[in-house]
């Protein structure tokens, strides 16, 4: 009798393990079918970039799954930095490329994104600095140009940089670049949310990320 019981429990254990394995496979294959994603990943991406362009950063961040802030709302530390930051934000342009690709609870959406390239901008400013300096110091006294150590006065260099920056930003389109982004999304809590990656962060930071 005891032998039959051992055989019975052995068979039961084997059957239970087999059923458990089948259940795991079923869950992997069909588990996502119990959640039918609603809405459109493209709508989330559109809402994010529209909000960024309009300066509505809380609305933009509500489209993200992994960040509550990207620092886009932070104030610049100087008038020149504010001018450059405004030019960067004003340069943003985007176009969705094709339809979203959805795979269960994950999706991707391709985007063409244009932004002011800060490295190009700084290079263009550097090219103009000497010319601006020569124009600015013409007719100035030596004591107005140099400090007690023989270097240019800080007030002068600040003014030269600001003037060069203003000249460069009169034609910002020549300093803009386009990049192709592939935005990953996940369906969480009943909505599609974007996941940020290095390429998106770099583009939003003007190529400086």
C-alpha cells in the first residue's frame, strides 16, 4: 500500500510540475492579452513635444515614466545664458515619422527633431569675438580696456560676448541640426508613457548632453 501511495504522489508531483510549466508558458504568451492598451503612443509623444515647445513643462513631464523633471524649466544664471536658452527652446521642431510600433505593452515612435546646436553656436560666437572687440574698443581709453593686471576688464569681455551672441542669434537657423529619435514607450496605469534615453536628453540640451 505504501508503495502505491509513493507512486501516486510521484505521479502527482510530475503532473503538477508539468501543469505549472504549461501555465508559465501560457502566461508569457497570452498574459498581455488580459490588458488591452488604450490610446495611442503617438498621442503621448505629440503631447510631450507640443508641451515642450509651448513651455508647459509640467504637462511635458506628465508624459514621462522615469523623470519628474528634465531641468528645462530652470532659470538661466545670466542675461546671456537666458538669451541662449531662449534661442534653444525656440528652435525646437519635431515631426513624427510613420506610425507607432506596438508590441504588447511596449511601443516605439520615430521622431525627427530639430534643435539649436550649442557647440556650433559657441564656435560661431568665438569667430565673431575679435571683430566685435576691435569695434568696441575703438576710441576707448586704455584704462577702460585693461585692468590693473593688464588683462581685459571683465565688464568689457562680458559686453563683447553679449554682442557677439546677439549677432550670431540673428540667424539661428544656420546653427540648427536635425536628429532622428526613436522614442520608447510603456503602457502604465492605463496610459502610454515615454521613457527617456540619452539621445532625447542630448537633443533637448542642444547637443551638449
